[in-house]
C-alpha cells in the first residue's frame, strides 16, 4: 500500500435497551492482530466507546483517521444505532451519515460498518468514500469478529482494501459460519453508478400516478397512500411532490420514522415539532411563540399557526406530506387528536368563506403502512375521506420494463423472469432486491433462487420481519399456518383475512386466502408447518 502511517478510529456503541454485543472482543482482536503484523509501525489505533451521535464528528476532527470502523447495531433503513445524551438509542440514517463523511472525504479512505443491515448506510457513504463495507443482513457476533480479524490482518500484511475484504469473508467461511456473503464491499464508482441508476428508475403503475396528479391540483385535496411495507409508497410520494413543485407549489415533507422519541412526548410537543419543521421547509422563521396560545387549545393553536402565519406567508399552494404516518398509531395521546386536526383542515377547505379560501391552499398527503391497524371514530378520521390510493404489485408488463431498464434482458429472459415471478410474485421490494443483486453480480441467479427461503438468502431480513409480525399474534399465526399447508384457497374469519392481507402475506380470492407468493409458502412452512 504505502509507508504513510494510517490512523484507524474504532467506534463502538451499545446503548441501553439494545442487545449486548461482544464489542470489547472485536476491538481487542483488531488491536492484537495489527500488533502482531509485520507492518504494525504503519498503523496507529484510537478507540471511542459508548459513542454518542455527537461524538462521531468530534472524534474524526481530533484524530483525522484514514480508516473508520464502527461496531454495534444497525436497524436497516432506519439507521445505525448510537447513543443520545442519556445513553438511550439514537438512530442516525444513511443520508445524515453520508453528509457527515462527505466533509471528511479528503482524509478518510475506508469505512467499515460492522453492524447488522448496514448496507443501506454503506451505499450512501460510498458516494463520497473510496471503500465502504456494510452488512446486507443480520450478522452474528462470531461472524462480525471473524470478518474484522481477517480484514485487519490483511491490512497489517500491507494488502489493499479489496483483498482485506475478501480475506474477511473467507475467514467467516473458514470458521464454519454460513454468513460469508453478508459483508458487502462498496466502492465510490460502483456506488455512484448504482445511485444514479436507482434514481432514474421508477416503474409507473397506471392509473395511480395520473389519479394523484389530478387530485393534488384540487384545492384542499387530501390523498391517502397505503400499502404494506416496501411496496413503493415513498417513491410514489416523491414522484408526487416533484410533480407538485413543477406546478409551482411549495412542498413540506415530514417523515415520522425519523422523528426523535422526544418529539412524541405529548401532543403539544409533537405539534410544536411539526410547526417548526414545516417552517424550516418553507425557509420561514419559526414563530411559534408569537401565534401559540394554550388557552385556546392545542389543535386550535396549531391551526392558528398555519392559518395566520404559514399559509399567508407563501404565494402558492402548499403540499404537506406526512410519510410513515403509522408511527403515530402507537401514541394514543397524540394520534386521535392529530387525526381530528387533519380532518378539520380538510373540512374547512370545503367552506366557501374566507377561511375556506385560506385552507384551500393546503393539500395534504398521508402515507402509511398497513401492518398496524388504527381504531378511530369515523367522524374524526382522515382515513375515510379524500382520495385513497392502495399500491398493487407490479404486473408482468411492468416487470419486463424494469428488467429492460436495469439492462438484464439477456440474463432474465422470459424463462428467467417467470422463475422469479413464480417465487416472489410482483412484490416491488423482492423483485428489485433480486434484480439489484443480479446486476451487481453479488450473487448468481441460481444462488438467489436456491437460498431465497433460507436465513442465508437475500430476503432473510424481510422474511424475519414478517415472521415477527405473526409471532406477535397467535390468531394470525394459526390462520396463516392453515393457508400455507394446503394447496387450495382457505377461508378464514374476515378480521384475520384483513390483517394477513394488510401484512402482504396473502392474496384474497373472493372470500378465501392464498399465500402472496411461493417464497412465503416455502419460508413459513419450515417455521410454522
């Protein structure tokens, strides 16, 4: 590599409330391996434990590392798990981490995220850093340690980052652990190509997009987008917001998944957080204290802030979108009253008076996953008014278009695509996951199909999420067991049918249920059969 002394910064985080990992052993193995190496004089190691999210940039500024190694927990698309000031869990998402590392790209050469499901963050960070390792699914303590040992032993032998990655994977396999495919190496070039490709590929599902476009230009519109997780709701939302901006509208988007738990303390705190975020989105000064009066009531004060300040301050319509709305379902002290607030805004826009004209500038878009089922008075709910959009799976024509856009028409000919559809149906996430793995040559097509219903397969994280949903409800588990153990449609009671369909686990044929895809049947037969 080079005779320059390379600084390695080891970051470890295991907050209260998260499962305990063997982080001390991982750090110790890395240090001991480098101390034994022939080129130990070329490396210096500094460590930071119980890392809070604010400690990351401080440690980088202080030590100016070339290599950053994070060991701890990951939570998929939600982010990596750090600590907050009280030692509790604080999630930092891919976009935030990528933005941070971009500032230090002139110094940092390699980032290793030795945490479950950290591939999401690795892809974004690799837009700025030359070499980034992330985990495509859950990784056990033993596998994580074996990978770290192999990776840093190779660096200590003056090998390059790609060789070090390969040795780390081989060492997992040598240890007899079937997780050698879990670590994934991203490089800046491949990540940029992947990001650009993903950004340009959007498969329309007519007439859904056209319905949304027509609705959003209507004064006082309310659009409700719902589907099980990973069906493309957020992509459709972004498409709709882009269309609104093309019409000259202002937009403000809140993703409730990214809201700190402190923002959900009570209704007042949540509404203050909402008003401040919308103000920021519109590049307006936060003026809550000037318009808020507790004596009028919390919902009234929030309405007052929009009616007297935000809406009059802009010259166009405002599209206000709330993504991952289902997070509110678990906060009973907020959910019911906030739903009433949104419903009141929608109803006020129908009035023909001065108030109505003000609220006609506001168009609401609410996006939620259907896995959780809210209970609410229909007269207070925004879920039974406006335009309802429920996203379906991709059909055959849309799947063929996707294969063509990804440049895989030869590899996924009609027979190959038929095999994939037989396994996963037209489920957007499952299809795209298979296609992107095939495109990146991380896995062969035969390997993808063979390992699909196993814990080593590329769908294992998604499948475990679905299994957890079933295990939390004995009636659902019992009902689904009936569905997957026979080769004909099964009639269940309407409530169980509704819940299984909301999870995306079954398709409804008249009044009966069948598994949504063969992948689910194979995976759950082993675990529930």
